[in-house]
């Protein structure tokens, strides 16, 4: 179940990330060539979506369908008691499981109503910092998921697996709880560094909002409409409590990703970023370092020579050097930044004659193969 959650969300989000990256890169992402580090990944994204279990099946059946029984503290015991050949022993096991199940369901109902009425403000939490509210809201969503699972199974029984849109939404809540748990665990395991808090806040708020969307859609489409409306009032008496990450938080995350430091290093951890030929991602990282090194020199030049655009830095370097505004080392920083800048934004360029020759070789090879 956990591997299904990870597979589904990693492949789905990586595809969406690639689409966003293509939008940002423009022609650099469209024109194929050795320096285009996006195109092959963009082409191959559907493979990860459909192979090893199509994501639509993973979301609608595997994540929740497998977990509904295996992760429930009493359902599996109830099913096993029915298969027990000794009638007396079977009855004892079944009674124990059923009464435990009823107590579990009533407890989750009470907890869900309490958490909904209080906004989970009084829930227990293992920490007392900015992330405490996320632990409380996870308790709230966990109680909601347990309650709705029992209600859905009681009403639909085995039909629940065939109501794939309902089971998918229950699975979405489960997925977001797992992803949120993983975020908070990593943050805790790494010593709770303050520098990565914007990333933690964004990830947790995104998970809360996505889980809420799944809950609302589930209750709005509940097989017994009146019960769905009643549960919605009980679980969210003050309306939907969670919002998307704010624009302000988006800006903090974007700023962290553009600034050298622990937050940016955490995102790029494990990537091969050595600046060398054949590694365009490493060359891109080198360009980032060159631009940062050149920015103070550029500011120094513009303060003396007037406002300029951050282009043609090699010409600007020669102009500023001639005017005595900068020295040779500073001019070298500007020239290096211009080289890296152009290498980053320019598409691959091929000699037309070389392309014609390669095409002819390819056609000859195909002709010989067919012959």
C-alpha cells in the first residue's frame, strides 16, 4: 500500500513538474539536442504513469482497496472468524471483533465531531513549534477517514471496491496523510532545521487542502445523500477549514529555491551536479553560481555607468574595464556569467551540412536494413 502511494504520487507529480519545466524553458525544452535535459524525460513520463500498474488503477483500487481491510484493526479479524471451523471459537472471535469494531466506530465519530467543532486546537501533539498544528490536523483527518471508511463499508459492503470514485477519494485522504507524515518525519530526523520550514509548511498545507478536497467530494457524492450532508455538517461544522498554500508562502519557497542554502540543497540532494561536458544539469548549476558571482559586479557597474539590462555582459565588462570601474578579475566574472547565461538559454545548433550528411547516412542504413 505504501509503495502504491509513493509510486502514484511520484510519477504523477514528476509529470506535472516536467510540464511546468517545459513552460519555463520554452524553446530550450522543445528543440531536441544533447543539451536538452527535459525532452526525453517529458517523452518518457507516460511510461512511469502507465507501467507497473496504471495510476488510474493504483489510485482508485490499490491504495485504498488493499488498505481498507489490512489496516483496519477489526475488519480482518471479523473476516477470519467466519472462516474458523470451530463454531464456538468462531462465535467468540466474531463477538470480540464486532464489539471492538462498534466501539472503534463510535470513538471515531465522537473524535471527529469534537475535532470539527474545536478545529482540533486541543489535540495532542509531540512538538510545540510551528508544525504542531499539522499533527493536530492529521489526528482530525485520521479520525474522519476511519469513520467514513466504516460508514462506507457498512452501506456498500463489497460494492465499495466497484464504486471506484468513492474508494479513490478515500485513498486520496490516506495518501495525503502518509505524505504529510513523511514530510514531518524527515523534518524531525534532520534536526528540525529552520531554513527548510517554508518547504515543510508548503508541503503540509498542500496535503491538508488536497485531503479536504477529497473529503468534500466524497461527502457531496455519498451513496446516501442525506447521510453525506449530515456527516459534512458534523465533520466540518464551520465550513472547509483548509486553504491552499498562500501566495506569500509560494514566494518564500520560490525565494528559497533561488538562494544557496540548506533548503535548496535539500531539494537537490542526490543529483549529479558536477559541471562537465555531457552533464547539462551540472552546467546549469554552474551557470547559477556564475550569475550569483557576477551580480555584485553588475550592480557596481550600473551604479557608475547607469542602468543596464542583464544581457551582453561581455561587452559591458569591456566598457567598464576601459572606464576603470572594475578590474580584470571582475571583468572575467561578467564574461563567464555571459557565457553561462547563453549556454543556458540557447537551443542546440547544428551545422546544416552535417545534418544533411547524417540524414543521408541514416537513409542508406535503413535502405540496407530493408534490403
